[in-house]
């Protein structure tokens, strides 16, 4: 498959092409969605691809075919497999290519067996950061309250109050970033043209990286006390579960905003609701919640200053093709024997969102 000139075209050595399969839980068709517009066909031109998408229900049926599979391509709704199942059904597996963000829910058994896992989280981070920027701008202008006051009190009163209460983004408006990983770094980059000061809390952020990014490292308490907008992308692990509680939310300024486009498990939702109800000019926008969908009788439903979205920051429409394009590029590197750009390690997994 390799020579001095690079990868041999598939039409030349069809019989010795590397074997690949798509894997997805039964009942879903995210593979067809993410790898649409010719993306699946491009992969089929690069490898000997099993014609059927593999799921737990057909593992036994395709056992003979799977024993030579070297690469698995997946996206959301990857099957979770034990180390024993991986060794039994995929004895020659070397690489899992994930066309989505967090691989935490399935990757550990593969990594512990020495199988490389590559994630398109870098592509996923871009639209999340772009949406977060738009929410930061809106929250700094009090958009939620403005809409509500306009309906209740009319143009003049709502205009006067909002424009004299919320600061916008100028004169060093302090913006707090929780977690300076892939999403957080993209948000910092997008905020650079604005006259804001960026405060960051991230125990893994070195002083050198903070200086290069142009952010001030600070404590979790200071971020909530000082910043006009606090936006969360903390690493998603047991240590951060329930980390954002009333002790922190109660420190927020009366007109400050909390944005969560990271992970929902880090927020103690009853504590956030309490802090929002105590100061009705505070704002919160949650694209993620601990349970999805968020229950109709959930405590946050009683807060008129909290907006809950159906987890839409990660992609919209054709943006999913950025994920499949990352995977196709990574597959090309693998076939050419080049270092992978987006490989995940067990150590890296511990600090990913």
C-alpha cells in the first residue's frame, strides 16, 4: 500500500487494500448524515470498506470479515465495546477514527489495548466557539432581559434600562473562561478583536501558555466574582462533576451571565436556579444540561432569565462535514505512514471536555 511515491491508488492494488468498517449503534444513521455529500464514497476509494455498518447486533454475523479490519470509522453513537470484545472481533484493529468530539464514553478499552483513537474534536470546537462568541456578545448587552422588558414595558423603558445597565464589550469588560482546551482557546482567539480582558481558570494551563494566549490566570472564585460573562468548557471528569455550585454562582454580579456550551454535569442546576432567581437581571444560557433532554419540570424551567437550548452549538447543517473531512485527512495520513494530527492518549483524555 506504500511506495516511494506515497499511497498506491485503490484501483491499482484493490485486493490488498487496508480493510475498514463503519460502526454505529443499531437504529441510528449518523454515519449517513456526517459522511454525506460524497464523503463516504471518498473513504471507500481509500480502503476496502465493509458494505454493512457494524453494530452489536451483527458482530457475530460479520465475525469472519471483522478479523482483518484495521481501521474503524465512527461518529456519534459509537458502540461501547469491552477489551474482550475488541480482542475477539477486531484482532487486527489499529485505529479508530471518530468524526465527532468527546471520545470519553468509548475510548478507554481501545487505548488500553494500544489501539490509536483519533478524534475530530478540533473541528467540533470551532462552531461551538463561534456560537459561544455570539452568546457572549448578546449576554454582555442583556439580550434576554431586553426582549422580555420590551414586551412588558415597551420600547422606551426597555431601551433606557438595558443600555444603561449592561456594559457591552468595551473598556476591558472582563470575560471569564473556564477551561482553556480546544473550545476555550478558540473562544479566546475570537475575542481578540474586542476591547475585553480575558480571565481564565484552568489548572492545566501553564503560565507560558497563558502569556501566549493573552489571558490572565485566576481562581475559580475570582472568575465568578469579577467577570461580566463566565463561559464553561472545563474538562469532563469525576473531579469536575458538580464543581459549579451556589458558592460560585452567588458571587456573580447582578447583571452577569453564565454560558455553558461545554458539559452539563459540572453544574449543580438547583444552585444555578437559586442564584438566577435571587438576582433577576443575571442571565444564563445553557446549551448543555446534566440530563438531555432537560425535563419539563426541571428546576431551571422556573427561571425566566435562563435560556435552555437543545445542544445545538456543536454543528448545524453542513458544518458536520468538517468532522468527516478531518477523519478523511487523518485516514490519508495513516495510509501514508505519517504521524496523526488528532490522536488521543489516556493522559489527554483526562483533561478533555
